[in-house]
C-alpha cells in the first residue's frame, strides 16, 4: 500500500477531517508535524498559545498511538523536511490543510512547489472553514473575488451544508516506529505555562456541554460579559481540535429539537451566524491576502492613524480609567481570551478614542491571545477600525460609558477584572457623571484606579473631524463613504 504524508498544522484532530480524508485516498497516512520557523514565531509570541498547542499535539499523538501509529515530528523548514520524509517513505503525495492568512498562503505555495519539484503530488485541502471559499462563491458571476460584505455572504452561506468527514476509524495510519523528534513542549517556545488538558477530546466535550446548556441562551451570553457563557471554542477552532463543520452541523441538529422555545432557537441561530462570520473572514483573507497588513478599503489605506500615543501603554495595561475597556484588557492578559462584546469596545477605544492604528492593537493582542489565526484577527480589527468589510457610512465609535451601562449594568464584569474596583458599589460608573467622564470611584482602592486618560466625547468628535477631512478633503478629491 502506498503512503501519503499528512502534514498537521492548524487541524490537530482525527475526527471530521477533510485533509485526512483526502490523504487516505492516496494510501496509508504518515502523520507528520513540522515545527518550522513560522510556527515557532506564532507560539513564541504568546506563552498560553504555546501551551495550548502543545496540549493539543500531545492529545493528537495519544489518539494516533491508540491506533498503533504516532506523530512523526521534525524540526526545520517545512518544504525541506516534508520532501525528505516523502523520499524516506517513497510517498507519492503530501497533503495538508490550507492556510488563509498571507504568510500561510505564501508558505503553502512554497511547499507545493517543493513537493511537485520532487515529483510527488501536493494537495492542499480546505479544512478550517465549515464552508470552503469556493463553495460560497460558486454562485457568483465573479467567483474569484469572494465576498466583501457579510450580509450577502451569509444569505448564501446559510443554505449550504458543510461536508462530512466523520469516520476516523476508516482512516489507516502507518505504524509507529519512524524516526521522530520529541513532541513540542511549552519551554521550546519560551513558555513556562503548564500544558492544559486539551486537544480534540476536550474540545468535543466543551461543544457538547455548550449545546446542552448555555448555547440556548447565547443571545444573552454575547451581551453579558460578566456571565462568561459564550462557547470559548475560538482557540480550539483556530488550532482545529474541533472542526467548524462539526460545530455547525451539531448546532443545526440541536435546532431540530421540537421542544425548544423560540428564544432558544433564536440563540442557536445567532451562534451559527457567529460561525458564518468566521468563515466570512477566512474567505475575505483567502481572496484578499494583502489585507494582512493593508486596509481592505482602498480609500482608507492612507488614513493617518497614529503609530503611537501617550496613552497607548495605558490601554495595553488596562489602565485607561474606562472600566469596561480596562477590564477587557486585563481579562485578556490574565486568561488569553476576551469576551467578544468587550473586544469590540476595547478595539474601538484604541482606534477612535486614541486614534491609534488597528495594526498596533492587533499586535498587542497577539501577545496574549491563545487563538491563532491572523486571518480572523485582521478581519475583525479592520472591521472595527472601519477600514475593512464593515461598510457602515461612518466609523462605529463606541461610547464606553453607554456600552458599560448596557452590557455590564451591575459592574460585575469590571469588578471581576479590575481589582481596584472589586469592592466598589454595584455600578462602576455613575450615570450622572458620564458626561464629564468622571468615575464614581469606590472605597478602598479608590486612589489606585486611574481617572479617564481622555475625554471620550471630545476624542470621538476630533476623530470624526479627521475622518471627514480625510474622506472629503477641502479640494473634494476623495469620495465619501
Ligand atoms: C477586535 C477583534 C479581534 C478579534 N480577534 C480574533 C482572533 O484573533 N481570533 C478569533 O478567533 N476571533 C477573534 N475575534 C472574534 C471573536 O471575538 C472571538 O472569536 C470570540 O470572542 C471567541 O469567543 P467564543 O469562542 O466564546 O465565541 P462565540 O461567541 O461562542 O462564537 C463561536 C465561534 O464563532 C467564531 N466567531 C464568533 N465571532 C467571530 C468573529 N467576529 N470573527 C471570527 N470568528 C468569530 C469563533 O470561532 C468562536 O469561537 C475578534 C473580535 C474582535 C472584535
């Protein structure tokens, strides 16, 4: 039986796996993991990400060992290592799952060239999205462009059925015994974090628990950061310990329950919409890889965002004096994750209140997030900064006071993450003082929590003036949005 090499990367599982399914058509599968420079950089960047990855790899190796196989770990440049391995095994095919960010797409192209030069087949498979980009764009007359707006994308996406590759028992792997280096450990990437009990089994368990319970209140969960009840599947999805297809399919199955209340059904629909958003950003980057560091909207490419700001460090450290923003930044630093609603508020604050470049915010978050998908991070940051796929007529500048009142009315979220406010009154902000940007400081740590570093109203208006001047300058050369 011939052997096909499967190169694992952001798809660390055996279940519902489009890549493994494709590889199995070419022979017994040799499961390989290459720790190359790009992977090392992504993991060195965030210690929690490194630990999560190592846990997921260990779980994958354990699953392979249960089947008499084992991961073949090599360190070095991916094309050279995989070509060498293909030579050792006389493998006619090397298969992997496609990347969606610019660096990943370029690395995939290099790998393809190297494998084909050796005379083997190079096969990159869409595994990360629930619906591959080509499927969602098939109905378009200019399919090669993809979608730049979410609404029409979602109209098409929601009628498509994700493929199913649910049969790992049918996959055949080569026996363990081939030369392999040690499994990666957090210390290899400068991380002293312990390896979490992670990987595919844990991700599956998380999904099942979520669908049994809090998914039915998802419409509330995304608006109540204090409850912390969204799925927390983002890191699993970016490392592929669970397939987005599985999540979409199981959520749709859950919707078949005839005993659901309409509110619960609406929650499940909203959750599926969140997964569509993920696919949307993946296809956006797939068709527009240059957006990794350039605005999607051409007319916004030269917008003069600031590269630094006297209060940038305060934003990074969660010390702006705006509790909802600071709580989010501190949650991120403490856990490697931030509630989705608060992400939008904290990012808006950076881009509009401080006027700082979205790329600076993205880089800062990358140092702490466990999630590892630049395509998703870029798409979201550009969306918030008003330079990407969100086609709103004006920048959506969030008022941190109003956002706090709406999404954290009891102040539980801010009190949880800001120790100085932990013993404060029920509300972190006084309604009457919002206009003057003052904080109702609680007893105890009152002196230590900073006062607001800026006047939100003034900053928002200044930004809008700069924006207006940019899109319709005095000479009227640029078109307005
Ligand atoms: C400025 C900003 C930056 C972000 N950066 C990232 C990032 O680097 N990586 C990342 O995975 N997500 C990012 N997001 C999207 C989203 O906030 C996270 O996916 C979400 O907070 C993860 O929590 P959860 O798993 O509980 O999500 P849930 O609300 O339970 O959603 C389920 C899943 O849907 C997907 N999803 C939901 N919303 C989005 C979205 N807006 N874009 C893409 N996928 C989505 C995620 O995979 C998520 O796990 C960002 C959002 C903003 C506003």
